[in-house]
C-alpha cells in the first residue's frame, strides 16, 4: 500500500506540474523516477492515465477522474497526519504558498527570514505565479493576491504594506533628451516601457489626482511579460530607453540611488495592499496556522 501511495503522489505531482521534468523540480527526485512511478501505477490498474507527447504531458479522461478523487482524499490524509503537530513543542511540515512576482519581491523578504527563524521545523515553498490559479488545485495551502482577485469563499488576512502606489519614473538622461511630462496624457508622446499579462492583456496606465482619474495606453520600444521579465523593463528605463510605470517598492532602490527620477508624483495612484488567502471550509494545517499567527503578530510597516 505504501508503494502505491507513493506512485499516486508521483502521478499528482506530474499532473500539477504539467510534465515529468517540471514535476521533478517541484517534488524533488528525478524525471525518470516519476515516469517509472506512473508506469507502475498504469500497469497495476491496466489503464492509461497520461497522454505523453514530446511537447506536453496531460491526463487522460481516466487520469482526470483519478485526480478529482485524489486531491480531496490525499488532502484528508495530510490533515490527519497534521493533527500530530498538536503534540509537538513547535509545528513542523511544509507550507506551500502561491504568490505573484511583486509579492515575492516586495512583501515576502520582510517576513520570511524572521518566520523561518521562529519556526525552524517548517519548510516554506514559494511558487511564483502571476496568472490567476486555483491554489488548492495547484497543491498549495494558501496564496497572496490583491482584493480584486480574491474569491468570495476565501478567508483573507492583510499581509505586507496596507497602502501601495504605482510609481512612474525615467532616467535623468532620458528626461534631459525628451523632456519631463507635466500631465499623464503627455506620456502619449513619450517612449513607454509596457508590461503584458500571460493572457495577452496589456494593462493601461492609471493615474489619479483629486477627483480626476486618467487612464492611458501609451506606446514604446519594449513590451515584457509581467512577472519574471519586469526587471528587463526596469533595466531598460535605467539605461535611458524610456519611462517605466510600476510598483513604487520595485523602483524605489533605483530612485534612491539617482538612477531613476520620479515623474508625475502627485498623480501616483494608491491602492490597498495584498492579502494572504486560504479556503475557509478546509482544515488549516499547522504550518499555515503558524504563518497566519506570525503575520498577525508582526504586521509589516506601511
């Protein structure tokens, strides 16, 4: 039975990751080991569970049905084992959270080091994902998102700065060559460095001053995927290639060092900070409960 459970776990890892190599990166071990585990499972059951091509690995109809049953079943096993944490001096186990790249950059660095020092028996796994995902389906215990992307049946707890702003900036050399915008609409005549979501949507730049709201769609020489490629846009702005519009915390080190100059500062739009969220109808595992207690006891300064 133990070997079969291990093979089932390997199957779940592969499906969630979308491949054997990707699964090995998430779950440890090797791609060949995961492949062999799935083959054993298919051989025992006499049913193909995965469609394998050179480009992708996807569950068959039988595999999808198995996943639908496995997720809650193995979740119940994990919950049962986690009850033993109540008999320990301090909680232990793995906490998996799904976060957008901005949270990984500007929120978690203020929290994670002290949390891991306070709970040395907890292993934290952070999955950076800028597209919207179902945290449970992805095998995560919780996620970090902004309020407009929270589901109604989730419990949400403030984490990180409570008020954030989008900042607009450019290199001194760019402003010397092209002039400094005096109004957000002036950006339509400038070289702007834009970001694009994985869905293809390019979010407009939004500004607010008093009761006046301005939304523009400027153009420029560079378009990057929001998330991992944002640093490229920041680097291009520092090199004088155009104007960047991004989270203030992301640009602040460059502004403080003089590599970027803030522009249109009285137009910078403020918005509520992010939330840690998790399912309200599910047992809260001890590592997540410890993380929740920690951020409540150590609120991040605004």
